[in-house]
């Protein structure tokens, strides 16, 4: 063994530090042959860097092996090259020329130096080596190995390597130091068996036996290593079958070989590679994997650390790769399999393979191929969903068959719909499509026409109303060459509008939830759905007179009018057929489901296309109303809103698929005009909620996101039958229902669109463009919410202006785009009307500031188109409260706005003027004497004259800090000899203020004040019978005695006031958040309680021990103040929002659209 090899062994076994080995290497590298492995070992023992036991082990396993053997295996002493003779004695005066320990002294390494504080002894330095001449013991006689190395001799305690080199010693001291040797005598021979020759003979015999064993072992080991090397080469080269054969031979013949565990692992991995690499039989590969993992998982070579930093064997890394490949392969085979049973088996096998990869004993976590395994799991989930889907498909088809056997096509369609909702991809499944066609064919047999002749009524329906007075605010020039009238449906009411000047002609109540699909014009009449009475009405467009009405007995849906036919869908799935001229019921077509959209007539009028609420499209014949065919469209319930559009021999149907997506179906017709098959589809962004429109062969679809798509229909029966001419991409951030109209003009096809503005586009097929044609007025920012109405010269539109009440009906000239007249209808009332009993007149104000005076002539016409507006300022907020000042006078205002509208019918300079306070109002105006109060947020309370609107007294103002705002509660006029009112900020004080002085000295003067109390006030103040009262936050009625506002005992109500309070006689009437109506005696307690299902509209009208209140649902209710019982009830037949106001023997209330409803009081 070379010195370098010995140093490698020291370094591998980490017997000494790396720095010591590095210095030794440096000494050896200088080329001095006298430094040997044995001298280094002696030095290490002397320096106590290795123990004597470690040194003996090194001698036995390394230094005594001959160069011809493998030092890692044999620890035998080699045969001597010279005859076995004892060494020549060394003269006492002469030392053997060996290298001393100091010759191999080590210099300290920087890495081995301790910090300065510790001051460890420096490591020995290696000086220039002295001659190494240690003699080798004679191996001819039995010699102990340790003794041969000089480690177990009598002089073991005295090692010459521990002394300094002679040369160094002489150089340093100039003297030669000699070691003293102890003389020994010869040992006496005790027996002939102690002869050295006999001992040498036995040693030679032992040596021969060992040498023979060594030769046999080397030959045996050489063959095993060669076999193992061949197997390894075959494995590395990918010849796994050959590797398996060689490894099996090695394992069988060399079971005691040190590498046997590695061979077993390689044998198993060879089998796994053979059955996996380049193979598609992953089932066999999995079986092999199960067998191999079971056999090698406990092998030391499989679990041993690897050669790199991962600390994992190569086999485990390969195991991860192969098991993952098997799992992925099985998952892919399961997905590709058409046999569901086989797919289920493959799923289970793939799960088993994935389970093996999850076993950290086989596949460590860091080498688990998570991405590939996740993909395999996703594949298995898809396959499992497919299997579940197929099972559900089979179950659904069986259920559909069972339903068809019972004649229940509705259930069959429901099963089909439920299946498609769960598995949308089954829409194109041939088996399911064939089954639904069977159901559709069966459905056709179930669609029947039931004749039922029923004459229409020609008298008006009974109504509790004496009159309904409609209000309109008309402006703008008349339209030249226009004639006739039109009708628009807004907020559940139908209005007749003159096309000449926009004058409101009449108003009819239709019902809540009404839309434009329930109104159709025919000639000089308009036919509409009366939802409130569940009937169809036909009225004259110009007069509003009833032509006929036909009760249906169920809630009507969308309707269509064509020539003499009126078709109305009922909620039960019936399609009623009515004669358009007489209103006579001819019968009904019975479907198995409701009708979703207005029916559509064919171009010739002999066919009717009806879209069911889901799934089906029906074709009817107008000859006998029989079903000619059922086409399965497959749409979801309620997904089709727009009516079918007929273009040439095709049908265009828009289906809404989700929240922001729709789909256009093009359905081909057969020679009989029956819907036959779907030709193509087109996906659109946004919903289609308004009717498709066409001009000749071209049609357009508008979506709620602002998208516009224009198509041309051809005569083909494939995808070429639909050509996209132009498109505008969606641009709306919020969804808006657009309305449109297509017109074929002289030079181009124009497309009018009304959504959040009015636009005119030109359809230019060249380049697919939709250029915008400018209009004088686009009404940008307004919201259009009605279908556009086309007349010969005018385009009629309906829009709402944000922030204002009411709806604007306007006219635009088609030729010039110039706006003509416009009329505001359905304007929200600012409050209850005021009545001039002496003049038999009613005054009303809309939230937009339009003032109306209705006299006998208006009562007769039932409409009032003439309104008055105040000039000058513009309202910044809609008016929300009206105060009756008597004699038909009134004032209206809104909290937060300084501007009030003052109306005086007899004013010489105009009945309507604006009164502006110095600051925004904190409460609505309140009447006081011959004027009105205006509390403002700056704390001042102003008083204005009811005659001219001028300031009539100096304002009242409490003590305030600069910049402080006051949230006044609505004040209460206090009855008495002199005008006074009570007012409070709700938090600190209650004030009693009187109107004092005359002329220029008139002022609002503080008369008394008091603390609010422990709980803040939160309602308007009420004055009655010597008290001022208000509801507080604790659910009490706080009382303050007049005239000094002394606080009384609060009355516990049991709830906070949500309606009122209002003074009625000597009591206070209020509604509570506990859904109770209570009457309270301020000086006593609660007089009575009654349940209150819903709050009343603001206001209470006292009358002879009762109070009239308004139920917003549509009733005037008279409450007895004796016990709270209902004394009388007048049903209005429609909602109301303000009133009642007494009008002689009648009551007047305001409807939500501003119309005034007049009813008789009960006797």
C-alpha cells in the first residue's frame, strides 16, 4: 500500500482531522521516500491522534497486505522476500536509521487553531524528514502483527518517533543525545518444544493454509464480480431481460457476496423496467410493481443512502418514475376505454398505483412526481364523472320511457332538462337526442285545440273610482303631417298619446308587473292584458273607450295580434285564440307547459310558432290550430324571452345561456313551414331580452352589454345560410335592456337603438361596418325602457331621466332626426293634492315641479295636459312634501334643498314661484297661520307669507356655536290665541316659539324651552290638548306641558314609532315597529292597541271621532278612535301613495303615477 492510499484511508474513515491529512499530504508531496505509512501511523499514536486499538486495526486491515491482494478485504501478513533469518543485532552505540516522530511533526492548520482565549497547544509540525530505516521483522517465525509493527513490544512505551530528529537536535544544541538501552540476558530454554524451529514450522503451515484459502477466495470473488459487472452493464444498457437472467444467476450462486442486497434490488428494478419501459400493458406492469415492491422494500441496498446530497438510493428515484408512469398509463387507458366496466377496473388499478407512490417507504416525498400524479388524478375524476354521467343517462332514459308509457311528456321533459342541467355536454348525445325526439313526437299528439265559444263583454269592469284624473306635462312643437294616436304601457298603466302634439288622451290601469309584450296595436285599436282583472281588453287608440273585454279566468301572459287573430298565453299552458274584431273567444290550444314568449306568425300567416317555457318549439296551423310538429330546441326554463323571428324560410331564436351570454339558433323549415332542424348556432356576448328585428333578409340582435350583430339569411340549409354582415363589440359596463328598430331606407339600411341614449347606425356590409349617423339630440344618460314605436313619419320612444320622477314620451322625425314634441307622464306626486272647496278645484304638484290646477273641464276630460312651472331657478332635488295652505294654495319642498315651490292659483304674475331659503331645509315646510315655516340646517327657522312667498317675520335662532348645523325635527303648530309652534333639535332642547309683533317688527320669538330628557327624540312633534309630544329612542312618547314645556312622565309604548304621530281629537295616533297601531292620551297612557299588518302612507285625516288613513296597497281605511277598529274601507283597485284629502263628499288620493283618484265617502 502506498503512503497516498494510507492517507486516503485515514481521510475516508475520518480518524484524524482534514487539516492533519492535508499537511501530511503536503509532506509526502515533497518526494521524500523515507516517509512511509508505518512511520505516519507511529507518529499519530505518539501524538495521541489515534488510539493503539485503532492502529492495530489499521495494521491488520491495511499495512500487512501484500500488493497483489485487495487491501479492503484481506488483513494477512505477506510472505517475506528474503530467507527467514533473524535481523542482525544493532550495536548499542548505533540507532536504527528510522524517521523520528518529530520528522513527521505537523504544523498547525489555521482551521484547527482555537480562538486566542483558549490558547490550545499547537498541532505538531512536520519537519524535514530524517531517514526512515525501521527494519521489518522476520515473518518466518510466528510473529504477532502488532509486535511486528513495534506497537506491542517491550519498548512500546518508548517510541523513537517521539524524539526530535537527530539533525534538528544537533542544529539546535550542538550536542548529540544518546538513548540508553537496557541490557537483557538470554532466556533459559525450558523444553524442546520451545525450540524456535518448531514454532517456525507451525507458522509456515498456518501460512500455507491461509494462502490456499486466499487463492480460492480470490478466484471465487473474481468470478462473482465479473458476473455482477455483466449484469450491471446489461441493466445500464436497457437490456433488462438479459440483466434479469444475470442477476438471478448471481443471487442464486453468490448469496453471501457483499453486494447481494444491491443485486436483489437491481433484479426487481430490472423486472419493473422490462414491463414498463416502452410497453402499454400497464395492468401487467402494476402486477410486477406490486411483486417487486413487496420483495425489495426491506432490502438494505434499497433503503441505503445514495451518493449525492439527496440521501436516497437510485432505485427509489427510479421507483417513483416507474410507478408514476404506470398510474398515468392506467388513467389514460381508463379514459380511452369505451367499456365502462373495464374503465372501472382500470380506475381501481390506477388508484392502487397512485397509492404506491404515496408510500414514503417506496417513494420519498421529495421525489414524488406531484404534477404528473395530479394530472392522473384529474383524468380519473373525468372518467369517474363520465361513468356517473353514463349511469345517470341510462337512468334518465329509463325514467323518460316510464313517463312516456304513462303519457306524461311533461315529466319526460323534466327528466331530460334535469339531466342536461347536470351534464350540459350530453346535449349532443345521440342516444339522448333520439329519445327526446320520441318524447317530442309524443308531445305533438298531446297538443290539442279545445273549441270554446265565449262572447266578449262591452261594458266597463266595475270600479270604486268616481274618476281617475291623469296628469301630463307636454312641451315641444307639433309634428308636421302626423295623425292618429299611439299607446304606451308604463308602470302598469296604459296611456293614449296623440301623434300630432303628444297630448295625453287617456289613461287605463292594467296591473303591476306589466311589460310591453302584453300590448299590441291593430289598426285604430290597441289590445292589452289587464293583469289586475285577468282579462284582455281592446280600446280605441284615440279615445280610450272600451271596444270589448274578454275574461280568461287565469293570469294572462304575452300576446300577439295578426289580422283577425289574437293569441294570448295563459299561465296554465293554454294559448287562447280570440277574434280581434269582436273579442269572441274561439278556443284554446292546450300545451303541456307554459308559453315563454309571444307567439309568432309565419310570413303568410298560416303557421304559428310557439316557444315553450323549456325544451320545445311548436308549430301550429291557423286553419284548425292543430300541432303540425314539435322541434326539440333544448332551452332551459325561462331562457327565451324574445319572440321568434321569421326570415325567409328560417326561424331565428335567441336563447340566454347564463348571466352574460346568449345563443342564436337558426332553425330550418320544411316545405310545410314546420320547424324541422337546427342549421347553425351563433354565440353572443350579453343577453337578448328585447325582440329581434329585421328588414327583408337582414336581421339584428341587440344584447344587454351593448353588442350589436347584424346578419343576412340565405336560402341554404347549412352554415352558409347565415352570414354576419356587421358587428359592434359589447361596451357596456352594466347590463341595460336595449330596444331597436330596423328600417330599409332609400340609400341604406338604418338601425335605431335606444338603451342609455338614442343612436342611429347605418348597416354597411362592405367592411362589416356600423357607422354612427349623428342625431340633433341623443338623450345621452337617459334610460329607455319601452319598445320603439314606428309610425309613417315618427319614431316614438319612452325614456326616464335619472334623478327625476316621471317618464318622457318623445317623437323624432325619421327623415331629419329632429325631435318633435315630448310629454312627461307618470310623474311621481310630491305629496297629497290640495283642495279649494269654495272653487271646486284641486291643485297638485309633481316631484319634478309641474303644478296642475284641475277644474270641472279637467274632471270631464279625465286628463290635464296643461301644467305650470316656476321660472328662474332649477330644482336640485325632487320635491317630496306638499303643505296645503288653504284656498288651493300650497308649498312644496325637500329636505336638503333650499328651494321651495309656492303655488297660488289666483296670483296675477303667475301661480307658481320659487321661494329660496338662505340655507338647505332641515325639515319639510310646515303651515302656520297665514304662512309657512322653513327650518334650515344653519339653525334659523324662517317664516314666509302664504300670499306672496315673502319673508313675513324675523327668523328664530337658538344659541349656536359658529358653523354648527342643526338637525331640526319637523315642528308642530300649537293651537291658541296667537300663532306659535314647538320645535326641537332632538338631542338637547325643546323650544316654544311664538309669532309676535306687527309689520316690520314681526318676529319669531322664543316663549319657553326645556331639556329633551334622557332619551333623544326621533319623530316629528305633535301639539294636542295642552301637550307637545314626540316619540323617543326608548320606545316612549315624551310629553311636555304647555305653555312652559314642563317635562311630564313619558308614556311607554312598547315599541318605537315608525308611522306618525298624528293628532286626532285629544289622542295621538301612531304605528310602532312591533306592527301595532296605538292611540295615546298624553296625560294618561295608551288608550288602545290594534295589530298593524303594514304601515300606512304618511298622513291621517281626522273626521268625527275617526281617522282616514291610506293603505298603499290601494285602500282608504277609516279607523274608529274609540277602539281602533276599522269603521270603513274603500278599495281603490290600484295603489296609492298620498292622501286622502277631503273633496266635498268625496276623498282624493294620489296614485304612484301622479294621477288623482276620486272616490265617494261611505254614507
